[in-house]
C-alpha cells in the first residue's frame, strides 16, 4: 500500500495505491475516483472486524456516517482517491500496535488492520454544548484524518490548552480534561467557552479553523431557516 | 513578542510567543490554543479612553455584533511565571497580516481586526456615510501610537503601494495607512448606490500602503443564497 496526500492544505486528497488483494476502509462518501477493478463493500460494521451495530450507532451519535466503505483491489493492483467533503487538510499516521484518538468528524480512512470504536469527551463536554465524540483507532496500519483548515502538529510535553473546536487527533499517551477558560465572566463572555487541557507527552494535531465559529460567522449573513 | 504565521493564504494561523510580562489582546473567539500558564482577562472591545470613547467603542461593538456577527468582547492573554504562547486564527478562510506600527496611524476594517499588543491604542471611528464599505463598514478601527497589529482578511491579501490614485471595490478594502485620503464613489446609478450598498468603489489618493483582499464574504454570500432551499 502506498499513500500520497496531494494539494495540501486547502484541498487535500489522498491517492491510495493498493496491491492485488489489499484493502482500505474509508468514510462513507469520501471516494472521489478509483480504478475499475476496485470492489466496494458498504458495511455498517466498524472496520477491522471489531464492533457491530452498537458501535455503529455510537458513531452515528458522534456525527459520523453509519456506514463505511471497504475498497478491495481485485485481481490486480489499483488505486482509490479519497477526499473529505469540506475544504481542508489531510494527514497520515501509522499505528504500530498502539492507539490514536480522532475527533469523530475527522476520520477519513484506515487500513484493514485498524480497529475503530466510539468514545466520548464526557458529560461535561456534552452539557457544555461541545458534544465531543472521539473515535479510538487501534491496531496496526495507516490512518488518514482530515480537518477544517490546515492541520498543525503540537508536540505536547507538559500541558497545552486547546479550544474544543480545534481538536483533530491525539496520541493516547495524552490525557485531557474539559474545563472552563477562566473565571465565570471569561467563560461566559470571552467567546472561548470550554477548552480542553491536554497533559502528558505526545502528539496533538489541531485544525486552524473552527467549524462552529465559521458557521456562526457565515450563518449571521444567511436568511433565517424556514420552520 | 515573537510572531510566526503559517498555512498562508487559505488557512493562516499566527503563533504569538510572549515573554514574561508581555501581553497580547485577541479578538474574542479567535484563540485556537495556548500554553497552560496563560491568564485571560475579558473586556469590552477597543482601548478607547474616556467615557465617550468607551461608549462609542461599546456601541460600535454592539453594531458589529448585530450586523457582522462579531463579538463585543476582547481577551487579553498574559503568561504567568514564564514565557507563553497563543495560537490565533480568524473564523473565515483567509490570510493574516502582522504589522509593526511605528508612528503614523492605520485604518483597519472592524471585521479584519485579529489581535494587537496592549501598547497599541485601537480606537473605533465612526466614518459616517463616507465609508459604506460593502454595507458593513460604518466603523473603522484606527491605531494610535506604536505596537504590533494582526489583521485578517477573506481570501489572499495584497499589499499595494499607492502613489497617486488607486481605486478599490469597497468590499475588498482591509486596511490602509492614514497618509491616504479616500472618497467613496458610485460606480453604478444612484438607485443601486443608495439601495444595495453595492456598486461603490473607493478612490484612494496620496502616498501610502493599502491592503486589499482577493475575496469578499458579502459577494460569496450573495452567490450562495440563491442556491439555498426554501
């Protein structure tokens, strides 16, 4: 398997070259183009043979599609091009018997040796209106994740505070907690609301744009939605 | 204070590094991330002095909030017990400009303001009908004194050295030095000028720098609205 990410960071797309018999799973709707010998199987099961209906429901709650597609090169080598629906960046991470936590809307695809399960940011993030859902990817193989904006890597060693709207992915060696940005006044009026405090040593990927901020900025200029 | 801007022009983000004792003022909602020793203080936009100045700043912020979806509040970030850093990015897709202002004043579209050092005074100026910039620019921000300034735009940014005269579509003005004079002129008929807020151009004259943006949110929105379902 050979993966190339092209047109970073604004219009990133991944070109995945598969040898005969190789497989790659991708988010529903992410396929741009593919060779004619690629077979597509749509499954509501989580990839990697783990999970089942319940896990899929969890993924749905997390804002992800219920289904994902598994691409298989049949009889010969072939390629699949996948891209996220939003403009933005794509990054690759290779798992080697470890786990990566990806914000649920950021999973784009992964190799067949990677398992996927839903986890979440806890009651606090839920009631804070942030609704943080994460996917825990484990096993071995490549993972592709995407973002709104460019993806920026932060090597955390100690503590780092991140606006919840900018989380993309992080290594499991990092712990996090959702907390208020400051005092009551700052929490209510600063426009920053809840933040995520990461602690430990590991990689943290962030997106340089916040979908919610973008949405509310643009949304103010759109006509009101009809009820 | 150190600045590094990455991912230009589509998704620019500025990393501002502060030494102990330094601070930076950032538009509300624009903080992406920060070191954990940052203290945040929230205040009402602008650094206008005096009761009238503060009132004007509040009024301007309120109008920006209502019409532009911008926040009334600004946050001041100060690292405690050592150096710290703040990552800042605007809501829209587009570029960021960092400028050291040393004497002279700069006019900035209110929606383009991103951050500034506390020593730079930012005043809200009512520009009157002269400045119907794309229908949202009744107020401009004006810098006074010296300090650092970050402003953002929609799309890519272009710096133009004006010497003589130069004409810009009003929706594409981001910032300009106050050595430049400007006049808003109608490009279409009287009706479109008065009714739509479109069809206006700005004629700059004199010698100084001007920053324009390649795209314009209002134009994009007008393109999108007819595509929306009922």
